[in-house]
C-alpha cells in the first residue's frame, strides 16, 4: 500500500525544545506504513504522473495549503478500565480529598471492582473505542497502563487487552506498562502486597511477555519510596523499562528515587522540589506532565516552564480525567502554564517518542525517511494552531502508519 500526501503549506518535520524544522510545501510518500521519501511539493506527483501507470496502486491525499505536523504520541494513559466515577466530582467540590474518597471506597479501588468483573472481550472493545477517540485527536501511538486489576489474573487481562488494542490495523499502537503497584487491595497491607507483586505477579507478567515497562504509584499513602525501589529494581532487572508516578500530592521523595534508578520518565511531579527537578535533569530522566489531571481535580497547574530537563505532555486518561485529547492537554500547558506551541509539540512528538518507543523499533514523532508514516493535517495554514482550540479537534486528516482517517465537523480556522 502506498500513500502520497501532498501540500503547498508548511510541514513541521522535527520539533525540539530549542528548535523546530519547517519546510514550505512537501510531497510525503508512505509505503507499507513507513515514510519512503519526502520531496518538495509537486515533485513526487510529477514523477508518478510521468511514469504512466505508476499511480494505479497509489492513494493521493492532496491537502491543499494546510499545515502538517508529525503524529502525536501520548506517553501516559490508563486506557483500559470499566465503570464510572463521575459522582466523585461532587465529593471533591464538597471538600473531600483524593485520599478521603479512597478511604470511603471510591477512587482506584472502585474502578478495580468494576473492571475485575469485565471480560477480556469487553475490555478489548473498550480499548478499541477509546483508541478511535484518541486517533480523532491526532494520537498515532500511546502508552497504556494496567493497574485497575491489582490481582494477578486481572492485571494480565488488562495487559492483554491493551496489547490487543495496539495490534488493530489503523488504530494507534500501544506501549504496554505493568502498573500492578497502583494501589493496595482492600484488606491488605503494603508489605504483603509488595511480596505478592514480586513473588507472584511480576513472574507472571514476565512470562506473558507483553508488558514493555513497569510503573509504580510512588506516593505517601500508596507505595513508599522503599517499596517502590524494591519493585522497580526487580522489574527493571528483568528487562522492563522504568516509569514512575511521583509527587502528585506531596513531595514524597519520588524524584530523587527516579533519578537514582535512572527510569525513563517520572510523571505528575506536581509537588516535586526544585532540587528534585534538577536531579531528574542530571539523570536524563524525562519529567512527564499531565495538565488535564490537576485541571479536572482543581489542583495547582505544574510549573512546566521551570523544568531544567526534557519533558512530555500527556493526557493521563483515567476515571478522574476522561480525556484522550493531546491538543486539549497541550492547550492547558500553553494557556495556563506558559508553554509555547513549539515546546508543547516537542513534548508530544520527539520527547514523547523517547518515552514511548515503538515495539517495532521505527522512529516516530518525526517526519523523515524511514520513520513511521504517521502525521496530522491541520484545518489551518498555521502549524501553531494544533494546540489552540480547546474543545475542538484541530485536525482535518490523521494518518496512522499510512492509514488515512478524514475527520468530519472540524473547526476550519482558515477557509
């Protein structure tokens, strides 16, 4: 299968936190899901026209003068879960904390109970439905955590569902993460939970062979720094890449641990100290910001622009933040945390690609020869518009590994 995308508009091929590479007009040839060639606008079209029948197996997508950016990568999601916790919003508005709600049977435990009753087929359908929504918002690859099973067989079921979702042609692929240490099951304590995770669940996850990363909710009241280090050290020694939830509610020392372990990414970091942020940067640990979650939970917005090292912006899709829109998350970062559209784009493309490598090893989050054939066509001539229309998806077309989706009812900034 071959796809030729042609535009006379601007094309962002690489977005970095200190630069952005833009070309004016381009023909982008994608073959078998991989970018085969990028040339000046019209050049490849002329070559195919001059070659007679060469266009017979070629799909041409002429987007006029609309801008193109790389496919977006969501580096932190809780994609697979069942149930509904919408009523907890009212509890928070009455002054209850996240911890208070959990103590009354809500929070993670409530979702665990609902998810445990779901069949694998049902969870797979949930994953597919949500991946379609993510693609509508320009996501072309995403990380998907377990964590709403807690018990071994339930966790394996969630990992399987996330992996299967990523294998459906034309949908965003998935980087699957084991988050068995998401909460302590009802009636259990931290020490016995950690022992069971290490003695029973981790070996089962490794034997299953589908998880690529490990994550722990390192937060006072959930998993201590000491327990987190035990779990992470064991899991990382068996080939899983390290990811961490840290310092969401208090500065609990998660950043120092993340730097010590050399994990790939340390996410949330709402309460991380300046010293902790410097330690992450010096250890080349990515800080993962999830601005949708503090927005939804009425918490302080992260100080993203004060980050000394690399950072991503991700959706943190979960029962408390049920949004899979990276343009919305980036809009919060731009409008409420002072992040530029360029830095926000780098955070969901090139830096996110470091955080979430593809299982097949292809480069993504960039537009270059040999990279994944995934991109977004804006409804605007200006590429900066990708994160400036909260409530409306900014893309007219999304291409995932050469598969084209045309989005209807798009807000067209420029006629």
